[in-house]
C-alpha cells in the first residue's frame, strides 16, 4: 500500500483564467496555513500555504490578463487576474528556480483547510527573504 499518498488541491481565480494546482504529500494537519501580517495580505485577506517537498503549477489561459504585482522589497510577483481581480498566489524566481505560495482562499476545497496562524516577516532583508523562500515555498512550474 502507498502510505504517503499525494494529494492535489486545485483552484482558480473567479473567472477561471488563472488555474492553480498544489500537489503535496502532507495532510491538512501537517501543512501550515499562514496569515501573513504584511499590508498586502491583510488588505487581500489572503492565507498562504506551501510545502517545500510538493509542487505547484500555475497556468493562465491568457497570460496577458495576469497582473504581476510587486511591492516592498520587490522580490516576488503576486499574481492577480486582470479580469476578475482575484489574487491567487505569489511566485519567486532565483537562479532559474521558481517557487510559489498559494492563496488557500482560491482552492476549491478552501473551507476544509485548518485555521490560519499569523506570521510576520517584517524586518527581513533581501538575502534572508530569498533564503526563507527557498526553504519554505513550494517548487513551482508557472505559465503566466
Ligand atoms: Zn480571473
């Protein structure tokens, strides 16, 4: 029997242009849901999850309709659909590697996820932020 079954959680923006799938071997109890306290995530009401051993795919039917918003240190693209204004998650790219966090709210099974825990990343410099994302975000394939 396969004891470490992987689960794929799928979701999309409201209009369906941006599609996200998050594959992980972790259960809901093992995954953290982070309520980042930065001003963007507070205004969005976004909750993030990630698994460094998992994989994320983010694809756009029309990449021209994806806004890549950057703020603060400007080290990640926060993906927002231009048609329906939904924020689906963020991408971080470095040295040819791509990593993502997913906004749990856009997943089809969002209601099943555990309650988010607050996390603050204020005070990180660029180097610390890159190191943390490499260690904690999910390896990603993106077509946006
Ligand atoms: Zn959309």
